[in-house]
């Protein structure tokens, strides 16, 4: 792995591959890809970008399904915090 920040296209692709692995039942690969894709998208887009928020909603659902409810709740709480523009990012529910 490189120390350089992942580009948005690479991060989004990782996330989508993780999502596909989740739906296919490969939870180990899904967790790895969704986590790395999430980090890259946050770095490139910021936490209040609609694409990031949408992806994190799916990631939270994945975390719930894989018995990581506390991590999913923490992610939803983070996303519900006011953004730097003073607006709410989203009210996220599974």
C-alpha cells in the first residue's frame, strides 16, 4: 500500500467492490474494501459531501449486518453532526 492519499476514483471503486463482495457473501473482503474506500472518499470529498454520506449510509448498514452495531451507531452519529457550513449532513437510519 502506498502512503499517498487514494484518488477519489480509486476510493469509490474500492468501496463499490466492497459493496459487491458484501452482497456476494464475502464479508472479509467487503470489510477491507469498504473501510479503505470510505477513508479515501472522506479524504478526497470531505465528510459532508452527498456521495460520501450515501456511501457511509450503506457502510453503516453493512456494519449492522455484520454485528458491529456500536461502530455503525458511531458512524451515524458522526455523520449527523453539523457540517462546516452549519447545516446538518443527514439524518441517517438503516
